[in-house]
C-alpha cells in the first residue's frame, strides 16, 4: 500500500516534466528505485548529458550493495548465484527494512520472492495510474503527494526504533551525519548520492562497533 501513492506521484511528476509515458513506465520496470527515479526524470528534463545522469543514479543506488551483502547472508549457501543476482534487482530500502527485522530462519526463497514481487507490481501499476491521472487531479492533491516517500520511510522506521535501542541510536547518528553534510558548506556541495553513501556507511560502521551482534559459536 505504501508504494502505490509514491508510484502515482512518480507518474504524475514524470508527466508534468514532459517525460513520455513509455519512458516512465519502462524506467519503473527496469530501474525500480524510487529516489533515483525521481532524481533521474528531473535530470532528464533539464537536458544534462546521459553520462551525468547515469553516474548520479549509480551513486544514489550504490547503497544497495551494502544492503545486498547483508540480506544475502540470510539465504542458504546452496542458493545459486544467478538467483541471488536476480533477487538483488528487486531490493529496495523497504524490502531491506522488512527483511532485516526477520530472523534468518524466517527468510527463504519463496518468502523473499513474494516480498519482492508485491511492491514491484505495486510500483508498476502505480506509475501507470499516476500517468493516467495527470490531467485530472487538482494541483493541491498533486503537491501533497510529494511527501508520500518520506511518510513511508518513517512508517517503516518507527516500529524498529521503538523496539531496539541499537536502531534508535543508529537512526540518531544517521540524522546527525545527514544534517552535518547538508549544513556545512564544504560538504553541502557533494552530490546527493555521496551524502547518502557517507551517512549510511559511517552510521553502519558505528552501529557495528557499538552494537555488535552476539553469536553463539558451537565448540
């Protein structure tokens, strides 16, 4: 349910920026990454070179390398690499969050496939709905949907923060780092992708140092 209003917003925005319906729908099918899609269509609409668009979206999406390394450790080692590679395409921030809250025993190929397929289809259908509604919605509703992405992230984050001291602490560290990068003139000029990578990497390292996962090793 959280993906649909955001996908609708993407469809609406792409239409307003002059992106063709075919290009927007194809992007949702072959890219499937909300933040970089929003930035991507804005960059496309300004007419900047394709290599700059590619590099920017790569930086933004490079955080998924870290997420994939973490999630794939929960799968059996016997799972073929080709299937792991295929599943990695569907990994998003929300899928990562939900998967991270599950124990290793609760995640298998069928569970993760269903978890990926549902938002993927929702995102695809939402994009189509947004493009179709672009000429019918009043401006006030179009503008209000811009906050849908942030609302979904907050809704996914709060339950884990309430249950875990580590999650709460890491969240505060991430907020502080993001604010520091945004407000300090020297760092504020960094591309959005780099600021996300720096904040994510540093907070993850600090979380691993101060809140290590205790493992029971059988002798």
